[in-house]
């Protein structure tokens, strides 16, 4: 038979490990969405952040601001190494939301 101290020690060790096991649970869908939306809202403040977070948490795709569109389209055009008329055409179609024509 096991001495009482060994049983008590094993029981205490098992109880100590329980909170660790509970912490390993995957986040709920809402918690994951909150984390994702928070990361996407980096740099937004005030009413713009509130509006973005509200739409994001509802699962809606928030409208992109003109400034954000400009940054995205510019970065894309630079990555594609577009110059001159090709860049102008690409930027126009990108900013209007139409599929970009590739050259």
C-alpha cells in the first residue's frame, strides 16, 4: 500500500496541474475574431476605430478609406514595378475597385 503522504502528494500535484490544462483551451470564435480585428485596427483611433471594430466584430467587411486604398494600390504597383502609363492605368483601376488590367 502507498503511504498517505504519497497519495496526498500525487493528489496535490494533480490539482496544481488542473489550471494549466484549462488554460490550453482554444479561444472561442468571438475571442479569435476580437484578436484578429484588434490586429487589423492597428493605427486607427477614435470614431474610425469604433466603426471599424463594430463592423469587423459583426463579420462585415468594413469599407476601406480612400487613404488606405491609396496605400494598398501604391504598394502593389511598386511591387509590380509598374512605371509610366502602365502604373497610371493600374492605379486608376485599383482605386476605383475594378479588376486591374495586367501589362
